C-alpha cells in the first residue's frame, strides 16, 4: 500500500524532492528502500511526539487563561 502511494505520488505533478514518512517502520521502510530510485530524500517524523507536545502546549495555554480569568475576577 505505501509503495503504491509513493509511486503514484512521485509520478504526479508537481515534482517532488523529498518524502515525509511516518514513524511506522512497516510502511516507511519499504518506501525508503525504493525512494532513492526516484532521487528522493525520505524524512521520517515521529507524529506521536509532536501530538503530545502540541497537547501539552494547549493545556498550558488553557491553564494560563484560567489563571488570568481568576485574577481578573478577584481584582474586580
């Protein structure tokens, strides 16, 4: 499945210079093995790590907003 998607993606316009792969080695490894035939660089991103970081940042922002609202309520 991943090789079919890589093949169709590479052959469609616009011209590709790199491929972003997931952290799933089952799908990424076969694509990495043939991507050099298309003269492509494959970049693997661990999506789970980025999602966790984004969730933590959102939680921190929500906590800061709640603290600001509490301070405003106390002051008024």
